[in-house]
């Protein structure tokens, strides 16, 4: 399995949304997308695009009071995790995370590195970073994946 790293640069939220949308359109059952990056960097914007790419029309926000939010209406089920507030990876066991990760939908996890030990090795890793020297709305988005559906 060949791992490929691709770097995208965006200068507006809409561009990050569009990148998410393209990956959502190409996502396959069982795919897992791990999102990392500081607070306010654009993980949820990316996720909203991703959901649009799966033809989900419901509004998508970060699940604040639950670890996972399930969207069933699109081309594939989307399991949107935000594990920012997780105290202990045991909480993932309690919600039965394996049923999502190894199910037939697509998992997307904001703050994935907080549960690093639970992430399958072949999951796609997406890091979003700012660079103030490039401008306030600039984001560098590094995608590391072995999925054939993530190609530029
Ligand atoms: P996170 O989920 O990573 O905490 P959000 O997606 O909720 O972050 O918020 C990102 C914020 O950054 C939004 O207010 C968005 O409008 C803004 N933003 C500015 N430039 C960009 C960009 N290039 N890509 C994504 N978001 C951007
Ligand atoms: Mg978020």
C-alpha cells in the first residue's frame, strides 16, 4: 500500500470547503479521515465541505455534547467525530467507536491525534495549518493517505 502526501494551499474558507467536498465525493465505505490542526484552523469548514460532497444537506457543526454525530441522508453514512473534549480514550469504547470505524459509512474525526492509539494505520491523515506570513486566511492542508480516491 503506497502512502502519498499531497499539500494543498487555500486562501479562503470556500476553498477549504471545496477541497473537503472533492474528497467527500470520492470517499468510499469504510474510509477514515483524521483531521488535525489548532482550534479555529478550519477542520469543521473542511468537514462541512466533505459532508456536501457526500450529498448531505443537513447543517453540519461540531458535535459539542456528543462525541459523534451520524448523518444518514447522503450517498454514504457520515460519522462525524469531534474528540476534543474526550478525557480518556475509554470514552471511545463506551460509544462503540469500532462499529463506526469498521462499518460501511465514512468516519471523519476532528482532533484525531488525541486518540492516536485507536486510529487504524491505513486511515487518511489531514493536517490543517496556518501561516501568518502568508495571510490571515491562508491554510496549508497536508493530506497523507494510501487511499486511491485521494489524488490530485
Ligand atoms: P476548527 O473546526 O478547526 O476549530 P472551524 O472550521 O470551526 O475551525 O473554523 C475555521 C474558521 O477560520 C472559520 O471562521 C473560517 O471562516 C475561517 N477561515 C479563514 N480562512 C480559512 C481557510 N482558508 N480555510 C478554512 N477556514 C478559514
Ligand atoms: Mg471544529
